[in-house]
C-alpha cells in the first residue's frame, strides 16, 4: 500500500500569532505542514503560518549514488556558472585554487568562511524541484516522444539538473484548464465514492509522474489539493463563492476517505506519493478557483482524528505550532512559501530554535516574467541558510502563454521552469531552471548544510549570498549568488584548516564550486 504524509497551507497575517512571539507582526514566509507520512507546505508569512507535517515529509530513502557526471570532480576543484543573460548556463567556469590563484584585473573582492568541521554541520538536504500541475502535464504531452525523452533527462537526471523533490496538485488548481476533483459526482453527495475517478487529467498526471520516477530513482513526491469535492463543502460547490467556503463536518470521514482513495489510485498508476497536505493555502478563500478555508485548530483536529487515522488504517502512514501541538503523532515537518512582502527567511531559524526536531522545506515560490532573474536562487538560498532541507518552484512547466490556467482567479502569468511551444512541438528551459539547477545539480541528497559567514545584502539590489554543504563523498559544494554587475574575486576560508580557496565569481549570476575532500 502507499505511504504518505499530510501537508496544509495557510494564508493570513494574524495566524502568525499562533507561532507565538517568533513571528508576530513580522513579514515572514508562511508555512504548510505534512501529516502522517505526508508533507505539508508553508506559504509566506504575512499570509500564512499554520502547517502540518508528518513523518519527515519525505520518508527519504538512504543516500543515493552520486550522479555520474559529478563523480570525476572529487580529486580536483571545479566550478560551474549561470548568468542572468544565460551566456553562461550551468557552464564550466574558472575553478578556484587552494591558497593561491591569480586575481588579475578583478577589482572587487569578497571573503566568506565555511565551517566544514563537525561543529559546523546543520541540516541534511533532501532535494530540489518544482510543482507538477495539469499545465505541466498537458504541455509535456503535446511534445513529440523524442522531445519528451530529452526533457525528462533535462529535469530529472544528472545530465540535467537532477530534480528529485517534487510536489503535485491533487486534482485541479489555478493552473488547470478547468476546475474538477476526483469525485465531483455530478453535484450529488457521494459518501460511497461511486463516482470516484481520477479521470483523464488525473490519469495523465500519474503517467507523467511514473515516467519521471523511471529516470529519477530518488524521486520524492508531495501531494496537495486546492479543494475537496464541492459536496463536502458547506457551500456545496467547488468554485463561484467565498460564502461558507468551509468543510462540512458531516462529511469528515468522507473527506479522510477521499485522501485514501487518491493515494491508492496513484499507487496503482505507478505514482507513489510520499507526503500530502490536506489543503493548499487553508486561509485563502477565493471564488475564481478551487479553495477551501480551514482554521489551524480545525486542521489539527482533522489530521489527528480523521485523515491521519484513515491513512494509517489503510497502511498509508504518513499546520505551524498549532498543528504540531494538536496532531503531533502525525506531524513532524513544516513547509514554507515565499509570498510575504519583504520576505525574511530567518523565521525558519526562529522556528527551528523552538522546534529543533521539526524538518522544514520551502515548497512553493512562483517564477514569472515579472520576477527577477535570481528569483529561484533567492528562494533556494535563503531557506537553505535557515535550516530548510529543500526548495521547490511553482511551477515546473507551462506553455508560452503561461497556461493552461483557469479563466478567473489564481495565477495567469506563472511561467514554468520550462515552457512549451505547443504549435512547434518544442520546449525552452527558462532562466529559473538554470538558477535552481546551480543548487540541485551539485548538492546531492543527504548533503549536510554548513555554518558560514560573509553573506551580505546591501538592500539596494546588490548582494553576495552563499551556502556551503558537505557531501556524502566528502566533497564540498559552495553556491554563490552575486548581484553585482561585475565579477568578484572570492576567498573562502574553510573551518577544517586546509586554508583558503580563491577564485572568480561571475557577475549577475550564480557560481557553484565543487571542492575535493579536505586532506
């Protein structure tokens, strides 16, 4: 049987108070949580902050083998870079030198420290990826078979960016051609689930996930519904109103059973789900696309008394402080989104200081023509520096018009990491793909994030940010985001005492160093 965890997302400025003085009245990212083997994602703080998470959101399977393309790096230092104009796109770059190097004409210098000793070890990394939506699946399926094969390699293997931590939409979201669930039942109450069916879109989703899993053995999947079937809600409809847009508690057992049947159907289709959230943005009620409002204490009760036991009884083991306190037997992971104004990822460190055993993830942040070239670097770097074990983009794939999407509500200009020209049958990898890839391609699962100093943001669009990891094979990865127009000469002093690595970092770009094991 499938095993999964549960995740819940909230959007409301006052919910932050439920986390206590840590987040009160601050502009922090908000969170989602995972339940019973299922994952919970967390949104930006100004908006949400209740989360639910069970069993280490990802039920991670032991350290996997290193990507073949990275094995040769272990005896010498290497560097790779992507620039804002994509003149560099995961390209080989001038490698750093230990206790030496030629600065040449580079005038700007920067110093960092990375503690690669046992004292500097922080959280383990699970992985990186993006959300698989109906838009992703439909545009993928519009490609000819040869292009599909190439795209799977670009996304999920070491020949590409090696994504291994993915989130999928449980039935429709705003990035669907139409609104639906897996048991719409023609508007009738269907507690016997006689009408339950994944339908064409659900089956296409499972097929895509199965293909991805076939090329990525480390594939970890989180599932999130935008709303349950309309007959389970007080308003009786999936979209069209925000009045009584709440769960009808006459159907709480059916609500739990809906998750069980979804997990079983996906398992049968070859798409094992490792974790779930019970509701996307549970404090975000909209009429134009599927949503449902769930209070924090309500969420905790639903998980503890209904959904969690239903999953467990079906051999499917798997919000923030309120849910953890109220459903601790099912929740031990929190996920965050990036949508707060003046986003401050240090809330994750604050949360970790009060909850040291809770795993954290950044599970959603949009990419768009409206976002800066370094959007993906920012929403990955900040969480990693603050105890997150991974990051995921919204959304993996769209067409060139940023759809298919619903005609009202939600995001009409969310651009996928890849975009498909459905007329030509071709795809293009966007700048966000490459910036996220500067992390995902070179930081393997079970790498350990290291303490470091020297990152600094001047607050005027100029900054240098860095994060380092100790990898399972003893190599070290250092990812540096440089928002200055010009190259900088970087010196990184290692805590192990081997000395200082020196080298150039591209301007307006992200550079990744992969250093050999310390002597």
